[in-house]
């Protein structure tokens, strides 16, 4: 029977029945066609996905090409019993069908909305087995599969599952070598899924060829609010494409694209997109190569943008010139609450320019300002004190030679410990 189910006479059809009617708000929905490519658990194109899944009285069965009903091991008897036993049975059956060993962490898992299987070495076939078991699961709301070497094949299985599962809202697939195929799969998923609001895709070897798929999803999807694309291989071409997508996106609130390869041209395009966006509140572009030209574009974006609240531009080769460009934006910006400029060669002159911009903007919203850890001269020290008097609730952090401010402190402490001015309770590690 199992061999027959894998034959080419089986079709990928799903009937939702009453449950489908409730989900879609109308009549039951039926989908027909061949099973998605690369989602066959190593058993061919049809693989372990059944012909038709039909719910009858809380039980799932399968219908072949000739209409006969065949029970399937992937959804065994007992599924109608709520709780972890049914989930475990589904998962064990899926693992048998896909020829993989069940993950012990999942079998030992206690009830709760989070399913975390980090660093478990699931691989593509393990991901397919898990995807099968989660297809009809209603209790898992957050899924963490980071560092499992899923590759594009495993990503396709998870993406297909997320097209059907309408309960999972947070997904972490960081460090899984998804590549272009993974980008394609998740782009297609985001065009259909309306429940995922947080998506972590850092460290997946996405490059300038993969970015067009992600950009299409960013443009069309308005439900994802948190997106992490850090630690990838995006360059200037990707910056231009992402910049356009950011400008058109109407749902994203937090975007992390640190540790990529955005330089002057790509950085300018990203900043231009930021200037046009009216939804994004948190942007992390740290550890790129924005340089002074990118900083100049950011300065112009800050003049136009009145929504962004947090900006991290640390370690971006921003010198005095670039710092002064950002300062120009700070003179007019009213919304920014936190700015991180650490690890940039701004020198005291650049730091002074930023502080003078705050002095000139009585309506600034800055609450936390992180400046580079540089030796502090007398002018900068006095300016820091003046800004602190003007904005008593401001948490101002800078470092370097503190002898001018704290003569009684030990020399070792003076050179290694950053100074915190303001309410230390608001400090962020």
C-alpha cells in the first residue's frame, strides 16, 4: 500500500472540509496539481506527500487517483486526541516515511507555543519530515530551526508547510545555507502567507542573485514586521534592489541588514529607500562599508523620515565628513530615539558635530546616543556636559581618556571603561 501511494497515480490534493470553510470564511477549498518540487522526502517528486488529505470526523485519510480511500501512516489513528501524543505520532510517522531518525529534542518537548530545534543537524530530509508533521498543527506559534543545514531543499519543505499552516507567526531559519533556492521558496511563501510576522534569515549565503526574490516578497507582503537579513553576502546591486523594496514596503517595522557588503552606491540606495519609507522603526546597517557617501545619504534620509526610532550605523568607516552629514539630518529629525555610531573613525570633531546638532534641535527625540570609544578632549567633554544639562534624560555613552572628567579613577579604568552619562537603568548591553 505504501508503495502504491508513492506511485505516479497519486495526486497532491487537499480538501479542507468544514475546517477549510471556517478558515477561508466560505466554502471548502480544494487544491489540485503536482506536489511541490523538492518536497518529496527523497522518495521522488510525489514522495511522502499523500494524494488527498480529507478530514472526516476529526480523522485524516487519503484518496487516490481512482477515488479509493486509503488510510496513511503519516496521520495515524489517535490524531483526534488533543495534545502532544498526536503530534508525536504524526512526527514519528513522517520520519519513517522520509527515512530519518526523529529528533529527540522534539520528542522530549513539553507543551508550549515555541518549538526550538536549534543546532540539531536536521538536514533537508529532516526538515521535510518536520514540515509534514506541522502541516496540520495548531499549537506551535513560534518555530526556531536555526543552524540545521537545511539548504534550499529543506527550505522549500518548510515554505510549503507555511503556505498551509496559518498558526505559526515567528520563524527563525538563520545559518541554514538556504542560498538562491531558499530565497525563491520563501519569496513564494510570503506571497501567500498572511500570519508570519517575524522572519529570521541571517547567515544564509544570500547574494545579489538571491535578493530579487526577497525584494519581490518585501514589496508585496505587508504582514511581516520583523526581518533579519544580516550576515549574508549582499553587495551594492542588492542595496539598490532592496532600497526600492524598502521604499514600497508598507508593513515592515524592523529590518536588520548588518554584516553585509553595502558600500557607497548600495548604501546610498538603501538610505534613499529609508527616506521614502513611512513604516520602518528600527534599522540596523552596522558592519557594512557605508563610508562618507553612505552617511551623506543617511543624513538626507533623516531629514525626510519622521518615523524611524532606532538606527545602528556602527563600524561603517564613517569619518568626520560623514559624521557631519548625519549631524545635518539630526538637526531636523524629530522621531529618532536611539543612534549608535560606535566603531567609526569620527574623531572628536565628528562627535562634537553630532552633539551640536542635538543642541540646535530642541525637538529632538534622542534618548540614547552611543559615540565612538575615543580619547576625549576638553572641547568634547564640555560639550557632553552642556548637552546633558539641556537634555537631562539623555543617555550619552562615550569612552576614551577620562582624566579630564574623573581624575580620581585608576589609569587602567580610564582607558578601558566607557563613560555613561544619564540614567544607567536605560543602558542596553
